């Protein structure tokens, strides 16, 4: 009987440890995202441009066209003036996305992230919006302050 109690206690203790570690990781991730959100747009721009210059983090194809860009947020316009495409794993922003239809009405697609995730913008906002494929159509997408902030988040580099 005491063996059964000891086994149950050990299993519950192990489960408690796993839950505590997971909660700690979530808290650390939230703190890191809060630090990125707290960056001013000029600070985020400087850091993002530095990160984009690291070929270990991002694969960037220099812009070849000088065609005028449609109405886009300033940070996205600057990125697409410098680069035709920016890639980090499944994340990408590029000129080719501008001709693709956006999942959400009133938004313009600028890229994608992991499976079924679109990166969107609106002409009246500097924010970049992240729309997940499983989101209900009437649910507002997640907003990131600027494209610079999004680049920092995607890089995985701690601020």
C-alpha cells in the first residue's frame, strides 16, 4: 500500500515540477515581449536593421525594383524599399505578398509566418497585424507596434 502512495506522490511531484517550469518559461517569454513592446520606434528600427544585417538570422534579398509602393506603414515601406524579401525560417515579408489577397477585408498582406499565418497592414496604422488561420473571421488580428518590433520578435534575440 505504501508503495502505491509513494508512486502517486512521485508522479504528482513530477507533474508539479513540469507545470512550474512551463509557467516560468511563459513568464520569461512575456517579459521579453514586454521589453520589445517598450522599445520606441527609433530604437526598434536601429535594432531591427542590425539584426537584418546578420545572415545567420535573416536571409535578405536586396530590392531591385524602384516602383512606387502602395500605401503602407512607414516601417514596411522602408523595409520593402531596402529588400525584395526578408526570410527567417517560415517567416517572410516581401514584395510578392503585396499582390496576394489578404484573408481579412480592409487589410493588405505583406508576408506570412508559420503555417496559415498572414502578416497584414492597414493604410491608417503603423502596426503590423498577425492573422492566424484558425481565427474566426470577425476576430481582430494580433497587433505589433511596427514592422521593426516584429523583426525583433521573430529574430529570437533577447533585448
